[in-house]
C-alpha cells in the first residue's frame, strides 16, 4: 500500500477566501507525486466535493479530502465502497436483522442503509 499526502489551497467559489485542503491517497499502485501536485494546483477555485470527485477520477484508490471553512470541518471520502462479490466473513446482527455468514455484503449494506441511488 502506498500512501500520499498533499496540502494545497483553493479559493472558495462563493467568497474567494482561501481554503487549505489536506488530501490523502492510499493506492496499491504508484502515483507520481508531480501528477498529484499538478492536479491539486488546477483547482484554483472549486467546491470541496467537486475537487474530491475530480481527484478520485484521476487517481482512484482510497481518498480522503479534508478542509476547515467558515467554522465547518469538511471531509469527503472516495473509493471506500464494498468490493463487488464480497461476502460476510461471520454472522452479523444489526438491530433485529441478522445476516448469516456468506451473505452478500452489498445486499446486507443496502438492507441496513437503503439502496444506493
């Protein structure tokens, strides 16, 4: 596992105030540092979630983007979904619902949290 961390600044698209972002990328493959810094620098002014979506599209892996803006801590995570075909390794109880070992993890997750839109 390779872990890359980068700090960069982007202006708020609403009031142009600077926002400091901290990006963490966890990847099984190598990501060129120059590609990360260039991609982050391209975001001169953008909303947090749009930046996170773009960086995830470019680099994949598991990504966390954090910032503090107007007294609000913002954290977005990308790439942490349940891999397709994953099965529960043991019996799991959530409230009154019981999922047996071997149940499709995606189905159990959807049953508890609602289907993905």
